[in-house]
C-alpha cells in the first residue's frame, strides 16, 4: 500500500540531511538548513512536495513539543537570580521594539492593529540559534551571555501573551472587553485545573509510572500529558502551543523534568524541522527577487532598530560598553517564535500576503546573518569601542565601564606584588579563597553585577569593570601585580584581556583558564604564561584516581602528571605511550627550571637527616636547595654542612621531572 505522505517525508528529511551537512562545514545553524530545504522543495522552488497541508500538521506537532520543552526548562527558581534582567531588560527591549516599529509602520500608512502586530513579530529574537552559538563559544555565563539569556527568556514568555492578544487585536469581536474578560476567565480556569493536576494527580501518576521501571511507559505518559493539555486549551478556544507550555510547567519543578526533557528532545527535533521547512515552503521566490531592494532595506532597518533598542536597554541596566555591543550583536535577528506568531496573524487576517512575504524574507535574511555576526562579534565590538563618537556618549560609556558605583576603594591601599583575579565565577572564587588563606594580597575584577554582589557580601576586594579597559587595569595596579589569573567564560575576551595586560607589564605571570586544549596556543601567543584547559585537567584527575585505585605509588603518579603538563598535554591527544616518549623528552625537563616548595614528612633516609654534602642533592639529583623554613624562621645562607630535617619546608630549584623524583624522599605515599 502506498502512503503519499511518506514520499514527501523522505524528500524533506533526505534533502535536509544533505543541506545541513553542507551547512555544517561552514558552521551555519541547522535551522537555516531546514528553511532552505523548504524553499527548495516547496511550491515556489522545485515543487518536490505535494502534501503541503500534511507537512503543516506535522509542524503543529513540532510546535507543541517545542513549547512543552520550553515549559519544562522554565524554572521560577532560576529566574529569580536574573529577575532584573529578565523583567526590566526584556520589557524595555520588547516594548521599545514594538513601540518604534508601530510608529514607523503607521507612518507608511499601515493600519494600527497590523502595525502593532508587526511590532510583536520584530520584537522576538531567535532563542534556538543564539543560545546554541553562545553555548558553542562558551559564553553563556559571560556578562553579555547572561543579559542575552534574560531577554530571550522574557521573549519566550511574552510570546504566549501575544498569542492570546492576537484575536482581540484582529477585532473579530464586537465587544473586545467582554472577549478579554472571557479569555482571562478561561485562562484562569485552565490554570486552576492544571495547578490541581500538577499538585495532586501528576506526581502520583509519575510515581506509579517510575515504579513500573518501563521507559516506554514513561515516554508515553509524557506525550499523553503534553498532548492532552494542548487539546484541553484548544477546546476552550486557546492555542495548542499555550497548552503545551502549561504541560511543561506542570513537571518543570519535579524530579522527573530532566528525564522528560531527554526523552522528548528527539521528538521535538524531528517535528520542529517540519515547522521550519513549512515556513521555507511559504516563501515566494518570485516575490523575493522582484522585491529584492525593499526586502533588504527593511532587513537593514529591522537590524538597526533592534540594535538601537537593545543597546539602550543594556545601557540603562548599567552594563559596560563591551557588554552593550556584544548583546546588540547577539539578538538583532527575527526569531523562530515570530514564525509561529505570524501563522496566528495570518489566520486572523492581521497580515496581508505582501506584508507576510516581506516578513518571511526579512526573518530568513536576519537569521542567516546571525552565525556570521556572532562569529566576529568580539572583533566588531573592539572596532566599535575604538570608533570616534560624540564626547558625551564616550563619557557616558566610560563612566559605566569604570564602574565607580561598585568599586572597592583601593586608592588608599598600597597594592604591590599582589594577585589580580579576573572573573569571580567558581574558579575565581576558589583562587580568592586560597589567596586569603595564604595571606596573599589580591583584587578581583568582574563585569557580572551578581558576582560583584556575591563578592561584596563576602567582603572581597571586588571591582566592577571591563578588564580589557585601560582605566580598570590601572585601577587594580596591574603593572605592579606578580600574578594575574584570568578565569572568564569568553575565549575571545580572554585573549583581549591578555593583550591589554601585556601593554602594561611584561613581568606579571598570567595564568589562564580555558575550556579546551585547542585554545591553549592562541592564549600563549597572546601573552599568557600558563594555560590550564578544563578538559585535560579533568582527564588528569580521573586517571590519577584510577592509578591510585591500582596502588600505583604516589611519586610515580606525580611524575606522570608532571610529564603530561610539561609536554603541553600532547601525550593524551596522540597515540604514543608514556614509555615511548619518555627518553625523547628528557631534555625538555632539564631545560625548564621551576622553584618548588616541599614539606618534609619523612624521617631519616638517603637525604633527610644527612648533610647536603653527603646527600649529594645537587650532583646526584640535579636539584638546588635555595632556602629552608624551620620553626617559622627562614635559613637562606645554605652551606654543604646544613642538614635537612623532618618538618622542614624546602625551597628547591630544578626541573619538574627532577623535583617530582626527589619528592619521594620527603613526602609520604598514601
């Protein structure tokens, strides 16, 4: 038996695979691949797909799954931590875009209701594209990443309200106030039912399902909950998508939310692809090429408008220039939820075919530009910061960048030979704890107002500011610092900070934390002295614990770890073994000398309890004893008759390999 829809599904998915594979080589998001698939296979392209209506039905299922997952991921607890950015940032960005768009549209004689609805569409940005790229770049937790996420969360929430308001905006009721009241009552009733279900019925249901230990039953329960809630809202005249969102909220705070998300994601990815394909199929290529100039002019206008509104929003939130520009360059596009909302607008005849085709073309252009703009966002930001601008604007940006309102007062303190910590996340906080314990003077620099507030609550020496800025670096006496630790999320900003530090000092020892080994070389070239990639440090910790479980002596483990670190982690990324490379790398250890501090735990042996002359510390082991700390006092005038004693602290000069080898005479293996 032939199934006509099956042929169209195979064509859509097969063509999507080919296009996305091609796009992946250029790091272009899959969403654009689906849109191009729709354009190519649709009625205005090669006309390969005949079941257009069926594809739209599949896309509706994709929308249901998309809103369901967003509902699951929507956590009220997480929102509290960035509530200011979400509420005020999102409100200013969405409200400002709607307001200015409406004025511009009315000015060119577009009806008011249609103008407001166009403002709805242009106020939304692409959560899917932007968050995916920020995650890949490791910038989700950067200052501009947090602002971007906050605004996108607000947009994802407000789109639900926009969908509710659309029928009223269309004026299909003689009494809008009554309709609004009825709508609110329906919504309240649905929320009451869902609250009761979420509090009393769903937890018991999931407990029973989990006890059955059946993956199939768990997935089936989730899908039924999602679809039944969507159906319930559609029965009372609300949207399917709204019901799916509420269904996600029901289990968002439960212990089953993560597994539910993991089970639903494959369904969402498959079905949402049909949504983007169906959007692409709607784009009229003849219209696009006949209106090429007007489409691109509108696209440029939308990008400029959104960037201005976003810039003003982030400026009002008192973020520095770098965060302002990076946020502007992140969410300037028209997003996927605008497509969803536009379908509702067409249903209620708020958009004409001409306006709708312009909207589709502009949306696809702005989304297509996003990956390329985000890729070079840091470079563009540097250019914009250095570009001449009016004195008043420059003064305003500088005053915010300097962060005077948040700065720890250091003018009266004599900071010299101190530690500067850039980034007060988990790593920066731990470095600060260690410095405080060791009584090392230190200063902390961060752009995140939440991190600053956390630091101030702990009485830390925190400075709000952009570490790429000369004023901030002078403020923390960077030219007098002995060590600088850079522990921020953004790889690009890390390199810029290193270069900025090197314009002030060539002697400060810069230690950088990165996510990947591939980032090591670029940071070294920028001027870093040491680069610590998280992925290899994690692997080192894992194999260290494995070797201990196999009772490998502690000094051999340390020797192995030092070998890998001194080889810049090359061993783990190659097929060579430790023994094969050991001989060829012996010269490297001899050339690189370090000063190490070792506490003597062992009693008398070949070295401990003997004079330096008898122990042959330098001649046999290649290690020089620089000083001894004994009973709280330092012995710096070392002679061959001095004796190393138990509980001494030794300051040794030698290669990592030599010090690691000799440490077995001082330390105790466990």
